[in-house]
C-alpha cells in the first residue's frame, strides 16, 4: 500500500510567502507595516522583509552648509559622515523592529543605497524572490515621488514591479488598491525543491531545531487537498464515461473489452483515493504527535536555560562583591562606586523602553532608580576594543575630576560597560533647542549663562593635570541641563589627552584620526588630523550660534554672518527665547563667529579672551534679566538640606540624596539608615555636589 501511495502522490511546495514592505520613516509607512502584520500573519508561514532605500552618499556637508564631493574629502571624514548616516538609519529602523518584536515575528531589514528608488526596489524584489510587496500611498514617500503624476497607480507600479509579485497599496492603514501577480514566481516539480523551501523558511523564521520527519509529514499533509481534487475530478469523469459506455453497450455500440478497461481504470482511481485518504489521516496524526513532542522539548530547554542564567547571574554578582571587598580591604578601591549587573537591571526595570531616556552613537541611556534615588544609566552598544577604550576613557576622566559643569559620575558596572551618572531633569540642550516633546523654550538669559558654563568646563579640561584633555565631541546633544538650567558636559569617551610640554596649551597638538560629529569638527582637524584646544573652541562657537538661533548646525555660520552684515541679526534669533538685549547679543554672535574661523591660529584663546567676555556678558545680562524677573526671597527647595533644613555645603550620599557635608557626616557616625528613606545606606562614601554648590553661590550673590 505504501509503494502504491508513493506512485500516485505528487510532491507540492508548502504554503510559504515572502512579504516585503517599503518603508520611509513616515507615519504612513508604519501604518503599512501594521496592516501587513494584521493581514499576513494569520495566513500561515510568512517571511517578512523591510526594504529601505536611501540616496547614495556623494557629498559631505560642512558647517557652512556647503556640500563637498566625497572625492575632495579625506577618507576618514567620509567614513565618519557615513557612520553618522548609518546611525540615523538604524535609529529609524528601531521603531519598525519594535512593531515586529511586539507581535513576536522575526524579519530581515535590507538597506539599499540608490538614487533611482523604483529601479532599486524592482531589483530587490527580483533578487530576493518576493511574491508580496506592500507600500504606503503617500506623496511624502520617496517610492511614490518616482511614480507621481500617473493617474493609473496599478499600471505604474507594474512598470517596475516584477509580474510574479502581488503589490498592495496601503493608505492610512487601509488597503487602497492591489495589483495581483500575473504569473508564478517559480514552479517546483520535485520533492527536493519542496524540502529546500521548507528548510529555507525554517532557518529564517525560527531558532528552534525541527525533526526531519515533521517536515515530511507536513509536506504530505499540505499536498493532499490538491491531489484529492485531481482524483475526485477524474473519478467523476470516469463515472460519467462508464455510465455512457454501459448505455452504449446495451445498445451494442461498444465492445466488452473497452468497457472492461474503463472499469479497471475506475477501480484503480478508487484505490488511489483510498490510499490518499489513509495517508492524510496517518500523516495528520503523526504531525500532531511530533508537534507535541517538539513543544515539550522546547519547554524543557527553556526551563534549563532560565535555571542556568539564574545560577550564572548569582555567581557573577557574588564574584563582583568579592572583588569589591578585596579592593576595599587592600586600600586599592576605585574612585567611584561599583554597581552589580543585577542592580543595574533592577534599576532600569530590565532596560524597559518606558525607562529609556535617549540613544546615541555609542550607547543607550536609561532612567534608573538606585537606592531609592534617580540616576541616569548609560549602557554601551557593544564590547569591542573601541568601546572598551571609550568606556575606560570616560571612567578615567570623570572618575578623577570634579567640576560644577562636568556631569557627575556616580558609579559604574565595568564588566558590562555601564556608567551611572547624576540624573539631569531637563535633558539635553539639543532636545530643548528643538522643543522635543513640546518642552518650554530656554529663556535668553539662561542661554548666555550656558555659554559661559560650557566654556568654563572646557577650560578646566584643557588645563587638567597631569595632562590636558581635549573633548573632541562637544555638541548640544552632549550638554545636559538640570532642573535649574545648570549645564554640564557629558560623553567624554572620545576625549584625548595631550602631551605635557613647556609652552602654552593653545599651541599643543596631537596627531590622531578625526572623530566626533560632522559640522562640529574643526576643519583644520579634519584636514590635518592634528587636534588642539582650538578644536574644542570651534565646536564651542557652533554651539553658541545654535543657542542664539535655535537652528541646526549645518549652515548656521553662514546664516549669522549674513545677518550681521545686513544688520538684521534679530531676524535670525530664536524668538521663543524672549526679547534679546541687542548690544550683548551682537557681541556674543561676533565672539561665536571668531571661534569658528577656519584656521586655528585665528581663533581666540579660551582662557584669556573667550571666558572673560562670556563672564562679562553673563553679569550684564543678569542685571537686565533681574530687573524684569526679580529673584524670590526664599531659597529654592532643592537648596535645603533634609537634616538641617537650611542652605548647605552640598554633597551626595549613597542613597543619591544631597545633604550638608557636616550634617551627614555627623549622622552616619551613629546611624546606618538614610535620613530620607529610612533604609540602610549601602556605604558611607560622600561625593561633592559641585553643580548644586555653584547654583547656591549664584543665588547668594544675586540681589534677593
């Protein structure tokens, strides 16, 4: 019976489809992705692929807004620009990947660089053998800009989409039109081909191993309906012929031998039908049994994996605590607190998206609750040599240096590349200048103050001992603001230390490959590879111009230069900041333009020229500001020590709260619990809160 079944059964491919979705980063393309997930997931085995076409990179922008062909730009600068483009692309794709993650569906993303979007998509569909293509119907979509102007949308899509592919046009989350395929993508006529398709799907969509017998059963089960239809049709046809033949035989129009042949063929088909039915029932039972066995095996493996992970995490935590204790006893403890990986995970709710603050080129920042206090937790993207170097650099700089306008390092988890900083309530300067999430504008007076604070932090780094430090990546995204608009520089992982020489640091330079962000990198640094303190001064100039205008870095130099020459500087200022004082604003703009001179030697000295001007402007604008915005008589609540209830000499305890130093030192001599949380203090280390001290001094010096 089995041999007979093999003779009559046909091997057909399993139900399988590849769905590609063209994306552009718009809301409409996200709606198209959601529509495709709702449409195709219930239909069976579906392999999803996102297609994103971006323009070829043929030129690199300068701070003046001019695009230079890549043939005329250094290779390392081109590489840095491409890296930045890749980062923006990956950040955009993350939101789409999250849609698939929520539905527990795997997919592959294909990024294509091409100027002709239609041709690029057509080639991708043909090469990847895509039989279903989904695209959003929006004029903002680069895909439809190419076909704009044709009234018959389906015929225009057909002009570049292969005929074996069905095209779905989705508008506002609903199907607008469809162009069906006119021919099959490929025909499979052998058992081997069917097996190949099944294995290909398995490798793309699942990480779990499957039993070959299950694939065979599935193949048999999937081809039964088609074969059954063929057999039933043939049986019905032969029944009609046999009835006609019997009538003809009774009338003497047909001989007995022909009638016997038809009866024999009919019996064979009856037998074939019976074999297929039995194979179908047996195959279904075997398939269900194998499925239950596989499910049981998967559950067993998952339970063992979870148990092993728990054991490994507990062992790692115990080892980390042992190392911390050994260092403490030997007197070789780190200048910062060591957090365990379990503490980091717990503080961020296992790195929940709800706790995510932002994402940069090198790491993701989360809001964390550590010892009942709020902190910012930065987790590096990977653990390669470059990342390890950046991580160690940030620990070396922030772990041994304190300044009111450098972000405060609270601790780290070195084994997993995590840094813990003080939490800055107002986020980054970049987000505030762009009014992200409808945040309130920064008043003009605070912008003068921020310029001085950033410059003072740079001067501190440039005069660091034993070696001067150049930041190399100063930009609004790396300047954070606390609740009182006090600014602090962060992300010193790309900084470099200069050799100590017996002359002014303004003339010190170091050969190094250019790093940083395009539009903020010193042009002289890009051209020669030599970095100096003047490189940071160029970046400072761009930041100040953005403080004045609220505009992106690209082209901001040209905009302000033209406005000054034409006498209409007020027209390019950020009007949301309030009524800018004309004299001081013009002087600040001229200083910023001097900082962005193309040649480093033409830029002013930070300590002797830039800082004095910014200090004077800060004081004079404060007088203007205070005349219309009188200071409150009572100190802000965050200036008050929880123990003394008065303005203090602030420092941060291990519960992440700020106290007066003498008061908390007296407290921990007799108490082991926090004065605020009433929970045990993890340790007795105290960290000076320089930023709060600076804010208190400013408040005390202002007229109350």
